[in-house]
C-alpha cells in the first residue's frame, strides 16, 4: 500500500503562548456574548449567536494550531475544548458579577440606603449572593421563549438542559475546526504547512472500472496509470488535488483523489457531490512531474476530442446543406417542368 500522510504528533514552541492568548480572546468574546443575550427575546437569534460563538472560537483555535504548528490532533482538540470551557466559564463569571451589581443597585433604591453606606451593601450582597446562589436564582427565574411577558416559561431543569445544549453546540465547532487543521499536511523537513492546494487534473470517469482501479491502487504509480478517456462527456470526474509548499517543487507533495459527481435536483438545478477515494498519498517530485505530464496529455486528448466533434458537426452541417440544396434543385426542376406543360396546353 502506498504511503499516506500522518500527523507527526509534534507542536511548536509558540503553541503555549498562542494558547494562552486564545483563552484571553475567548474571555473577551464571552463578555460580549453574555452582554448581548439579555436584550434578545427570541430564542432563534440566541441559538444563532451560540453557533456564532462556537464558530469564532473554532476560528481562533485553528489559528493557534496553524501558527503554533500543531501536528497533534489530541492537542488541537484540547485547545478547542479549553477555549470552550474558558469562554463558558467567563460567561458565567461575568453574569455573576452583573447580578451582584444589579442587586446592589436594587437594594440601594428599595431600602433607600445613603450612598455613604454603599460599601456595606456591597459586602452584604457579595457575601450572600455566592456563585451557586446566582445559579439557583437564574434557574428559578429562567426566561421565556417567544418574547417577554407572553412566551413559554423555561425554568428549573430546563435551564440546565439549555446550558448543556449551549455547551455542546459551542464545543462542537470549537473542537472540530482545530482538529481538522491539525490533520492537514505538514512538511517536517521544511517545518512548514503544505497549504498550497492545486487541482492538477479532472479525469472524466467514463467507466465504473476506473473508480475501482483508483480505489484498488496500491502505489502512487498505479494512481497515475489510469487510462485517459477519449471523451469528456461524463457526469463523474476523478479530481486529482495536490497539497504542497509554494516554490518547493522538489519536495514531497500530497495527492488526494475525489470522485466529483454532477447531478440535477428536482428543481433542475445542478448539484455536485464529492466522495474521497484517496487521501493525502505522499507524492515524490518525480511522481508529481508525471502527474503534471498526465494532466497535459489529458488536456491534449480533450482538445483533440473537441476538435473531432467540431469537425463531425461541420461535416454533418455541410451534408445537410448539400442535401437541402439538392432537394431545392429537384423542386425547382419539377416546378419548371410543370410550367412548361401548362404552356403547351
């Protein structure tokens, strides 16, 4: 079986400081997130904001993986998980602080406490409104789905269930993005990501055996020996993608082959579906050059095929024109003969 890329499990020296910076950014995002939520009465928009928080955290986690050169999927997952836990913990922390301030202000107004005694009120509230008391108060109060004052009340265990769902949504995006990034090809020799991606060849799949041959290939050479079809009339294509480092043509690259299927949906719109056949096979510089040559041969074959089609269409058009001209000539002769017969009569 041919060699495929596998992450080395290493990570760079910048990973830790970038990780810490990501946690700070997660806390800032959590502050903004919890400040916006109370002003939105519609659960759908809250749901969208939660998804957005997860996506943004995933984006920053991926950046930590990229700049820190993390080639360890488990470490990448931990980065995403830590940013999730950091953001949600910061959210509850800021909400607790906000409730303390609200209770202090409310107590000052309701009890008509002089401003000079505000420090005493603050000490009393902070002592009695612990974090767990804050959580209990929030679950007892809950919120309403469908608008304030006329919606469906959500309280008690349903609040905990909502928080769990929020955590799952945020964690999914925050973890999936960096783990996906950590699995992308990296050149250990040059210590760089092979981030340049090029679609080298779109091979028309005219027979099912071509797909079977690609799947059954045991070497890169076999992947490059797929016969070139004589037509590009197909709804399926084998897409040959190469990941490499820009300007390093002599270094190893990584070949992926996807089956691209084009179809029409019920509304007559074109849809495409990609099915992986080969993922990140290690490609030597010589094999990469051979793939480029195959792509050139395919391009020449397709151009010859199109030129042949055009010639056949032109010949068919000329034949139709000649047949039409002959038919017109016969019709003209018949009309002339009929006119002569009428004259003789």
